[in-house]
């Protein structure tokens, strides 16, 4: 994936943050001839309309764009990020809305991407359409813009999206999901950006990815989750990094991940602790049992339909 780094992140790299450099600078070890795969089978298995991923009965993920303010080099969707192929025309939006409307079991829509806040006009059209679908009770908006470019959160276009979501308060509940991986990402500008979102009265939750040599240490994650908790952001998920061809250097050892999360459960308040999750191709999200129980084989588990899965 092409390197794309905002001035905000550049400054942090210049100030010596290795955690930011490792996430955003292109690693010379990556082979140019590697074609990244679709590790979760999003397009191949679960996409009934352009942009829509429908894996679990009651919720859909809606990829509003393939663009982001900066490119995270570990991204699960590295195959798509930065491409105009994910741009949605009005006809695409209408057909995705029709799909959701014709599936009244869908009550929860996750706007993702790319980053929905870098395409405010598209997001506004989608939100306005979702407002007219009575079965939709929750809209979650996943973003990394506060980390990539905190000042953009105060831009008139982004404010417009938040105001539109506020105007839908009688139709559905909005949650904002911020992707954040390391305490270095939470400087005072980012904290201000998150406070700006809080001022719109949406609950804010965080999502984190385990990244080798970035955050695979107890102290680093403890600091991250505590900083989030102190500012009113509830740590929601920490994911095992998906296996994407060419990006194996970001994937941590699963035994070590479980050890870290077990230690953190002993040290921290429950509300400050995210759920540790593996997203398995063709299966979905599975919570990983921590070291409090005698689980003989951590490479075998059950999915949400109770089927056995070999990791
Ligand atoms: S912001 Fe999210 S979608 Fe965009 S490059 Fe980073 S991880 Fe991927």
C-alpha cells in the first residue's frame, strides 16, 4: 500500500515515536510482488451489494469509501485502501439501503471503510437514508480520523455529519468507534478531537489491533486503555491482527497476546478492558478465553453458531 502520512503523524514521527513510524511508514521488507488477500472473505463470501458486508444476521458493515486520511500499513483492507473503486454513486447507496430495508432483522449498521469521516457527503446521504428505515436502531461510525488528523474533526464538513447523526436521535442510537493502537497516538490534539466528539453526546468506544513490536507489551496497553478510560472512551475490542499476505511481520504470537490480556485483567478495572477477539475467515469474531481457565487447545474454538473452528 502506498505510504500516506498526515502532517500530524509526520510531526510525531519526527519527534521520535517509533510506534507511529512502524504503523505508517512503508517497511522495506515488504515484497512488491505480494498480492494482499481478503483475509475475512468480505467480498467473496458476504457482500450482497456494493459496500455492504452482511455476515451476522442482525448487523451489516457498510464500507463507505476506500479512502483514509493516512494509510495504516497493517490494514486488513490493504488490498483496497486508497483505491477509487470503493467510491459510492447514488445508485450504490440506494441499492445498499434497499438491501437493508428488505432485511428487517438488520437493526445495527456499522459505517466503516476506509474512513466514513473523510467522505462526509457520502456519509450524510447514507445517514439520511438509514433514518427512513425503522428497523435500524443503531448506527456505529468507525473512524481513525481523530488519530490521523485531529484538527479535521472540527472541520465544518465533519461537524455536519455529527449534526446529522444528532438529528437522527429519535430514529437510532449513534456510537462512535475510534481505532487507536498506542498511547503515543493520544496527544493533547487528539484528546481535544475526542472531546469535540463527546460534546455531541455520542457514546465513544475504542478498537485496538495487537501489533508486533508496536503494542505487544503489558505496560503499553495498560497505559493506552487507562488513558482512554480516563477520557471517557470505553475500550471495546482488541483484535488479533488478521493474516494478510505480506503483512505477517505485524502478527504477534497468540500465546503472548493471551498472556498480556490475562495480566491486564488482573491489574485493571473491568470497564477499562476491551474484549480480546479473533476474526476468523468465513466465520466471524470469536472471543479468546484468557488464562483463568484450563483450556487445553487454544487453536480450537467454537463460532457464534456453535460450530468447531480450527484456527
Ligand atoms: S484507518 Fe482503518 S481502514 Fe484506513 S488504513 Fe487505517 S486501519 Fe485501514
